[in-house]
C-alpha cells in the first residue's frame, strides 16, 4: 500500500506530461470532392494574412505545410488546384493544485507526535497551492478548390505550445505533420 501511495504523484506527473505533449487532430471534408485530381497547390495569402500569430510563426507553419504536401507528391504552382489557408487560436490554461499532503509537516496548531495539541511532526496538508500555466493552441489547415473557391478539406490540431524557442519549430512541424496525416481522406494511415 505504501508503494502505491509513493508512486501516485509520479504517475500523475507522467499523465500530465504525456497529455501535454500529445496533439489531438480531426479532419472534415467534402465527400463530393475528387481528391485524386488535386496535384498542385499555392498558399492563399488573403486567408493567411488574417491569422493572428507572428510572421515568424506563420513562416514556420507554411514551411511545414509545404514540406508535407511536397512529400505527398504535390507541386507548388502559380496555377494551383488547391489553395492552402490557415487559422490559429490559442487560450491560456491555469491549473491550481492544492492537494499536496503527506509526512513532514512541522507547525503549530495540529496534533503533536505524542497525541497532544501543539507543535509536532506528522501528517498534514501543504497550504501552498501549486499553480501551473500553459498555452493550448489550435491550428486549422484549410484546403480550398482553386477553381470553385470552396473549401474541400479542413484539418485541425489541438495541443500545448512550447515557450522554448529552440523547440518551437519542432513543435510546429509536429502539429502540421499530425494534421496532414489525415489528408487525403479515406487513405489508411
């Protein structure tokens, strides 16, 4: 029983860390679209300019999308079959944990080690809450039929963003890669 109690905080930390690194993805598409006919792409500047992120992050995202489409056999063109647009949003998440308890609380006003009321060493609650903040980001990648000017596919990824500048590009590539795994629809990944 003591081993279980000792491993619970570690298990909780592992769950939090693994959930923070994961990216949840979804996709929606036009069932009438002939995805096999799309061979070329270009970026839809009007839509991309509206994305409320830094120009540096836009370029990172666009490079990652371009790499994924080229790997799928697409060609970048001035007369494209598909226009690529994106949309982003983020929200800050604040978690307050006030469940730190265990052996090792020294203080006044609790039961002492000898059963009397007074100072002592024993089980107790840590009254200092732990506060954690993180930023959850959402990236939408829209593929638009260039002739019809209609969206034919949308991929969306949700996950936690990093504030570490060295890992930012890696995280953006991971977001885009996971989303683009869903394209084209109906292909087993």
